[in-house]
């Protein structure tokens, strides 16, 4: 510290002191002047519990505006829980006017279950200086309003009041619900197997599924629809404007076939469905695009195959017809001339010559029989001229029995049948079926007089008919073979016929989507079973 | 920027830099004007050489005792030189500058 002479020091100090006092005086005067002329917002007054700030009028304007205009509701309650003040939002929340709210008991807006909750909140706020919790308020008309309360006790001129902030949770929950739904529908849309896009009223794609990106081979979001999907319908451009105007008219379009050109290769065939969708600024739509290119190709291939098959079928039939026809003529000639030969020169020929000629004639006859049967087989199951596919099995049986009447009587056979259904089959075909089966049952009889029983039951949505006999039976090893063409299990002499009968039955049954099979053991008789469709009434 | 945050200067406590403390009452109109006026003058003439602390008497009423605050707004210049106080919204720029020793 500098060594200053004592006298000088006290002079300096005094001067400083005067300066300081002058400054302080002018400050004090300035303070008084400022307060007096209203240049201050607030004054601070000392109080046993600490400085108190007293705000002058007008200075709390910003706060008032905040409280009045804010989104939340707020109330000030007295110690007795009377509403001293309510901002407009709280009144609105309670579907009341500010006037009817002020001065009311806060309890008025609480249900009985929530009163205890509220009391707990208040006590907690007094203990901790602040508390918050959720409960339900109730408007005078009974509407429940779930809210979050923030409670702060305030001390105003010695009174213990409560300041409460009230947030309406309905809006929050509504937004959460909307968000959740939004998320869910966005998830569903994105994962959809179909190509789906949402178009806004201006033709922009605003939502899309992943499949849509794949179909367009590009990211389609926020691009014009026609650019990503330059579709044509019936060779004309499929305009987005058409889609949107159809949507505006409230039209739903289903299964419209369009083509989508590809940069590499043939256009893809699509099925388009369109539904209107409301936007804030107009009508847009939801468009679903299903790629049916593969399906169309298969269908076309199938149609072609069917065509070829039909062609080949008719070729075959023509061939079979002309073969049998043209072959039979020479055969008949052969038979006839052989028989003539036999007749004319029987006495002049040696014995074995007759036998030989007989063989030749038999062979010719047999050949003719085979050709006839072959023809019958190719023609079997053709749609007959009378178009009605409806046949009463009972009547067909009766008819068949009358054909076999003589034979039945001679061998003492008995044929029974249950009450049989009407089948969706042509009369002619059902007749052939039963003729063959009943004929076989009679032909391949055992020592006992034939007992033939015809019954019906349901199987896989069709009728199953059974022709059961007590004939010689069939070895299981041959159960499949018997239905082959020209399959004969027994040599030519003992049983007549060419073996085509069951093959024809098989073809007939197949034509109607049914099956035929046999259950049998040698010596145990046979059960032939076949399925045919039921004749349904119109309107079923 | 929150008007109540202390404005930083580049050199704190450097000999010659101004140490200022402004007492306000929340968002009252004069308080807001005072903050604005003081900051403007400081940035114009004392940039980098001042430290301004804004004290909200509503939030911290006990601070009023420290400087014996009677009216709001009040600006206290603690340094350099003698402690000076100014009252009002500081709209009179010449008076403010005089008080700051500028």
C-alpha cells in the first residue's frame, strides 16, 4: 500500500466520502422521482417472511392474456374449494358459461368416485408444493371429461388458495387413437399382397403398398399415377382424369381389365378396382391392381389345349367311325362268302376243311363284333340330341328289366331295387349303364338263381348306386382290369360279349365326373358301384 | 433467447469490464423494455467488455435484499468505479450511458 502522509490521506478520504454521499443522495432522489412519476412496474416491500413484490396496475397484462387465451382450462379455488376464477377454456370444457362456473363449488364438476381422488391431489399439493393426477370431470349435462389436473397451492394475502391447470385428455386420446389407427392401416397397406395405391384429388399417389412399387418397378410415392401406371383399356389410354371423375360421381369400379405396357416384353394384363376416398380438398380414390397376366396365359393355354383336344377327339371319332364302317364292309363280305362257300361246297369238302372255314367265319364275326363295340365305345357318352340331362333311375331300371324280361324269366332271376333318385344324366347314358351292369350280373351268374339288388346312397356330394349280385365274382387282382377296353377275363367261348361293356360304363360315368369300381371275391358275388351327380331343382 | 439468461462477455472479471445487474419483475412491460434497452447499449458500446445478469424478482425475491431494491426495474452498475443504480425502463439512452460511465 502506498505511503501517503496522514493529512493527505484524510483529505483524499473526505473528498471521496463527499462524492459517495452525493451520489447516494442523488440516487435516492432519483428513486423517489421514478416511483412518483410512474416509471416503475413494481415496488418491493420487506415483509417478515421475505420481500414482497407489489405489481402496479397494467403490469400483469401479459399474464392475463396468457391465462385467458391459453388452450388449457385453469381455475383458482378458495380454501373451501369455491371457484374464485375460471378461464374461458375451463367453462367451455364444462359446457357452461364463465358466469355460471365462477362462484360454484368445484365439487359440482366431480363425480362421486373422483371426489376422493381430488382431495388426495389437493393434500399432496399442500404437502409437496405441487401435485398432478388424472381423473374424470363431469359436466352439468352428465358428459364425462377425462382430464389431467396440476394443482399448486398459492398464498394470497394470507389465504390458502389453489391454482389448478386442467388439460382435456379426450383430445390427446383421440389423437393417440387416430395415430394408432393410422399406423395400423399404414402397416396393413404396406404389407398387402395386392398392388394398392391411394390417389389424391390431383392424381398424385399418396399411399402405396410394397407390391405397387414392384408392379411399377419403381418407387411410386408422390408421383402422378399415370406416369407410374400408363394403363390402356381396350387399346385406349386409361386416363387418371377418368378415374377421378368416376370417383367424384361416387362410382365403385370392380374388375376392369386393363393393359400395362412393359419396357421389356409384352404388356401385362391387370384387373383394376377403384373406390372413391374423401380428402380435405376433394375426392381421390383407392386403386387396386391385380396382375392377371399369368392367369390369362394359363387360361389361354388351357383353351388352346381344349381346342386341340376337341379337334383330336373329333378326328379320333371320325377315324373310329370310318374305320369301323369301312372295315366292316369287307369283313361282312368275308363272312358272307365264307358262309356261301361252306353252304355250297359242304358235301364236297373234306371234314377238316369245313372246320377251317368255320373258324374263318367265326373270326370274321368276332372281328365285326369288336368293330361294332369299338364304334359303340367311341360314341358312348356323346351328348344325345335331346338335351335334358335328367333321368329317373327307377324308370330306367324298369325299362331295362323289360328288355331282359325273357331272360330273367328263363333263368329264374330276381331283380330288386330301392327307391332310386333322379340323376343329372341323360336317359340314354343311364340306360346303357344299367343295361351293361344288369346284363353282366345275369350273364356271369353262379349255380344259384341270380339275385340282383340295386340300391342308392350318398358319397362326396353325389349319388352312389350299387348293383349287387350273387354271381361268380371277380378276383381282386383284376378289379381294375375289368374296366379296360377289350379286357376279358374269361376265354372267348364260355361267355359271349367282347368285353367292351364295362369300358363303356367307365367312360359314361367319367363324363359326369363320377367314378365306377367293383367290390368282389370269387364265389362271393359282385358289387358294382358308381357315382353320378344329383339332379337339383332350379334355384337350388 | 431467454431474456433472463446472463449475457456472456468474452472476458469475465477483466479489469475495466462492466459488471451489471438488472432487476426485473417477470414479463411486465417496463421490465421487458429495460432488458432490451440495456442490452442494446451494451452491445453497441461495450461489446465483449461487459457482463449483464438479469434477476427476476418474482423468481428470486430474496435477491432484492442484496442490493436493497425498492422499485422495479433497477439497473445496478457494480463495476467499474463506484456502484451506481438507475431506475426505470432505461429508455433515456443518454442518461443510461451517463450512468454506465460512457
